[in-house]
C-alpha cells in the first residue's frame, strides 16, 4: 500500500544479505519486538520508496528496509536516496546497516564478523545526495558510539571471531571483484562489498549516526584457491536469525536522544549554497 504520511521513528535498520532470508524481524522470539505496520511505500522526490516495515523494540520505533532498497528498474543511487529521504522525514537518528562481504585481508576467514571503522569508496556512484546543503566531513564516518554497541551485542551473541575495526572497500557490482582488483585492495582494505557508499554519506547528510555489521561470506578472488557457493548459501540461511538478534540487542543498548558522538556536528553548511541554489532553480 502507499502511505502518504511517514511514521515517526528514531531508529532504522538497512537490511542486507545477512537478514534477507529471515524476514527480519518477524522470525525473532523476543517478546519486546512487535511489527506495527508492513509493506509501506512513500512518495519521495526520487520516486516511490521501496517497501518498508515499522516495528518496535520495547518503546523504540524502528523503520527497516530489505536489501538496501535495491530492486529491478531502480538505480542503486536512487534507491538509496529514496530510503534516506524517508529516514530523514521520519526523524531517524540512529541507523544500523548489515550485509555479507568478501575478504580482502588474507587473515580473515568465512563467518568472521567485522564492525569497520573506515571505508574506501571505489564506486562511481558520486554526488549521491539529497539537496547539497552540507559539506560532509567524513572523520569517524562510522559512528564510534554505535559501533561500540554493535561490538558488545555481537560478542554477546556470537562465539566466533569479531573484529572491532577494519576498512570496508565498496565497489559497484553487481559482479564480484577480479583477482587483480582484490590484490589492489589488499593492504588498503579488509573487506569488500557494494553497500556502504552512498549510505555513509546520506546518513551524515541527514545528521544520523551510522554503523554497520558485516559477515564474511566469501573469499575475495586470489585470497584462497577457490571458495564454495554452497558455503555462502549455508551462511545466508543459517546465520540470519543470529544477525537479527544482534541488531535488536544493539537497538536496546543505544539511546537516540542522548548521543555522545560528533556525527551531527561533522556536517557543515556548504560555502557553495549560492551555486546549489542556482542549479536547483534551473532544474
């Protein structure tokens, strides 16, 4: 259904491949988790939004979208703008993203968790913004406060290896990277995926805290002689409920009203506002 009024929510989850198979959060047993509204679509300046779900964790209201809003017939840039414009209108202040990633660092194995503290944007989706009013300072682009909550929740729910920092290299996809591309990234990044940009920019633009939880599901080409698609499939289906539990536990831990980070202050009014106004007036 199409909803004209966007519901208020202080929290958002950008679902990726980690929770896709679990119908997050419908399959979780937690008594304080309840779906309030489902299959909501909203008119945005960038087209109709993807389907969104509103749920609560205790009294905290959360908007979530599946697979970063990506879908056939919509560019990934527009999908991201639709999602984050809706988040802005909803008043979202804390955003958790998740996804499956490939390894670039040879020390990583399958089913390792990484909560990165930096990113390397190798995509060509540039200037994906909502209105250009802000200069975005990308220091601490992944919110330190939200990252620490994710790390605590992951260690509470997962007995394997959890890496508390690392660099996420983002490429356009939809194909995986070649051995030469992985070799180029090695030493500069630890994991590779396709979603952290432009989300990290759009989150900063709307003044929200943003952090991500990433699960290694395949070896980057050349890291190992071969990797199995069956391994990736097993991770995709078997571990989705655990990833959902980690996200819910993180939401329980963080307060949207009391933020002790610089995320909102690291966006500044652009000095080029006259240029942007002139461009906007010309369409």
